[in-house]
C-alpha cells in the first residue's frame, strides 16, 4: 500500500513532545498523577454514569463528519452533514462532484471553501490509494500507525484522528476537545498554558486503560454542566478537591 504524503509526521510529533518534556513546569507523569486521573474518572462516573459505546459508524463517515464539525456548533455541523448526504448521497458522487457543489451543500457549517476542498482531496486520495471509498482497515491498524495514516491527510489533525478511532473503531483513545483542554489545566493534569495537542500527548500516559470513552464523554459533560470557560460553578463541585483553579493556582 503506498504511503500517504506527510507520512511520519505523527511519530515525529510524538518524539518532539517527548524531547520537550524536560521544559515543562513539572516532571513527567508519575504514579500519583495517574491515580489522580483514575479518581477523577471514577468520580465522574459516579455523577454521570458509565457511558456505553454506541453503534460504531463507518470510519469514512466519521472522518467527514468530524471535518464538518470543525470550528462550528453541533447543530450547524449536523445541517451541513444532512445537506451533503441529501445532495451527494454516496462518497463516489461526492468525490466526482465539482468542489463548488460540495461547498454549496455544506455552507451552513462554516468554512465551506476550506472544508469542501479537504473533503474532496481526502476522498480522491483514499480512492487512489485503496481503490475504494472505504477506511475500515484503519480500525485494524496499530494505534500509532492509524494516527500516522489519518493525520497524513490534509485537514485531519490529532483530535479528529482520535475521535474517529474512539467512536468509529472503538479503540481506547482519548480525544481532547476544548472542554477537556480547559479542565485538564484547571485540575493540574497538565501544565498551565499547554496547547491542545500537548494535552493529548500527556493524557495518553494518564488515562486508565479502558477508560478513554468514559473519561472523554464525562469530562465534556462536566465542562458543559459546571466547569464553564467563564463563571464555573464551584459550589458542590465533585472535583473541587482536585482543582487548582478554585485555589487560585492556575488562572484560566
């Protein structure tokens, strides 16, 4: 199988993260921090329950859906998905359509000129490499190989690849969204000011085995319900004892 362009960037990013570890404000994660994450996961399961895996969607559907969800809200990304599938109901038709038609179909989701080109390029790449509009084989790859393959595609970053592997493949991978990025800093799981991808790399070593789905979904729920960007609700917060933000030790 021919390798996608930009092949190796995922492993390069991982190595780069590892070499930067010594610059961080605290040492590499140890047993105490891993236990803290395990307690947080258990506490949130006590509040929200243990999420059950849904029916795995097709990998290519999940990937395109993730691209449509970038930099917009859930409602608009759903509308863009619905419009695209109504107008171009198969990925072959989508790949063969003019990029302007894709752009018009997904306009409601925002950034349509960029996303339409990314979608068309991804579909054409998959067809050229695999001979079909199918990405299910990614689910059988080793995790790092799957990340390398997916992130070699233009428009597919670490978060998108992680979401696809978690929800479409059922792999034990922990995506970091805007809520988790904020909460991980407030709880002292990563250094304050860490970039989102940096949080992802750090959390790879912290999330208990088998708890990626539960912790991902429950932290998002917690972020939406209580740990808001502005004006978080500290009264009765189940994670108050673990929080550096409430003690004034971090600022954001």
